[in-house]
C-alpha cells in the first residue's frame, strides 16, 4: 500500500485527531460534543416525546427527525443563516442513517428530535454529525440495536485515503461518506461524489468501514467515560 504522506502529514489510512464527549448539555435528554480535525459539532436529542406535529404522527411507531445546521461563522466565507438545499439533504440522510438502529416501535405516536449544530466545519461534517448524534441518542437512553458511526474515504492525488479534510475534499477527485452499524456491518448511508473505478470504489468502501470501526471505539470510550464516573 502507498507510503504517500498527505498535506496534513497523515498516512492514507489515518483518521484526523478525534475526541467525543457524551452528555454535555443540561436541558437536552441526550447530547454529545465531537471534534475531528477542525470540525466542532454539538448534538442535542429531545425525546421520545409526544408528537406535537400531528401530520408526522405514526400510530404504530415513533418517528425520528433530524436538523443539521451550520453556524454562519463555521466556515471561512460566512454561511447564510437558515436551511438550504445542502442542509436539508444532510438532515434527511442523517435521519435515514440513524433510524435503522433505533427501536422506535417501542414508542408509538412519539417523536425523537436530533439537532446537529456545526460550530466549525473542516470537511466531513455529515459523517461527524451522525457519529455524534448516535452518542447523543445513547445518552438520551433510547433503546438501540447498535451505535451508528459515520466516516468517509475518498480519492486524492489518485490515491484512496481515509477521512478527507476540507482541502482534500475540495481538491480531491472523489468522496465516499458512509455510516454503518459496526456489530453487523450494515451500511445505513452510502454516498459517492466524484469519479471512481469499481476497484477504487470498493477500496474506498473498505477503508471507510475500517475508519468507522476505529471511530466506534472512540464513541464507546466516550460513553464509558460518562457512565462509569457517575
Ligand atoms: N463548506 C463550506 N461552506 C458551505 C458548505 C460546506 O465551506 O456552505 C465546507 C465545510 O468545511 C464542509 C466542506 O466544505 O465540511 C465539505 O462539504 P460537503 O458538502 O462535502 O459536506 P461534508 O464533507 O461536510 O459532509
């Protein structure tokens, strides 16, 4: 495998430095704070609680809603506040990535709200948001089959590399963000942006799955840290 060193000094299969803290907010039912590279992300979970939006109510199951939001000051060029096409897409795919892990059938007519606030962004925020949201859902005490974890791989300078930074995302040739449930290996998010051969795609998928397993260890450590000291 390649010995190439990346613009930030990482090897092809190396994650950016990552830290996760569970239970950082008092008012939320569950919460988490995550940093990976230059990303800083805060997640608050509310629920399960009675659905206050009647049209979203399901008689036989609970419903998860996600809102991904980037702060105006989270990127170099000020981001216009409020939802846009990108944040609506990420909100939807995040809910879709998390839903398979949640045992929402235990909570008919209820709603779980997940708020993902990107305070600083540096590439890979959708995966980092999913990783942090999953920790916040566990912190909220919602029964889950597994912890969902997100990680991306991509192609930069003709090499398949793990966990693209913002520069690598912008200057690179492809980005493959995934989310998975590590116990079963079930993939709950798979996107692909850019050009990859079938061989490159398979390589990126394997690398992203390996990245997910590493990030999952950090998720578990964050939950152990919170719940073994209380
Ligand atoms: N970004 C930005 N302004 C925007 C949206 C994104 O500067 O309005 C940056 C940000 O650092 C983000 C990166 O571009 O993390 C890559 O964005 P992308 O849409 O690929 O999503 P992400 O990789 O964050 O999941």
